[in-house]
């Protein structure tokens, strides 16, 4: 039902926010997470577009928005997909966060 879906979205969004913070990104999303939108601040526009391109090449969907990578996990996303986002971003050389 809707309550289970909502809880799962918030759980996955929280895992993503925690993971992004663990690799040095600023995540200005208020805590506790109350929606399925997670932003990760990036130092400048060129870096934002570069990281977005890397993620897109790896099949990871996000959007460059207002100086952040904007992720919108949903109930069908899982821990492995969150780990993949963190893995890909961790592997990018010279990331300016």
C-alpha cells in the first residue's frame, strides 16, 4: 500500500544521502528525509556536468539542477543501486565537491 511505498522511498533516499555524505558530498536535503529527492552539491557547473555525464554513461539516472546532482529514488530502487551510485562517484578522479 501507499504507506509501505512511502516508507521504502524514504529508506532508500536516506541510504543514498548517507552514502553521498560518506564520500564527501554535501547533501543539503533536510533530515529526516521526507521525500524521494536527494541533492548532492557539486563545486562548479563544469564539474556538475562532468559527473552527470559519468553517471549517465553508467546508466545511472539523475539530473543536474541548481549546482547539484539531483537523484529521485523510488520504491523499486534498492540498496545495490544506491551502492552503485556511490561506487561510480567514488571512482571519479579529481572530483571537486
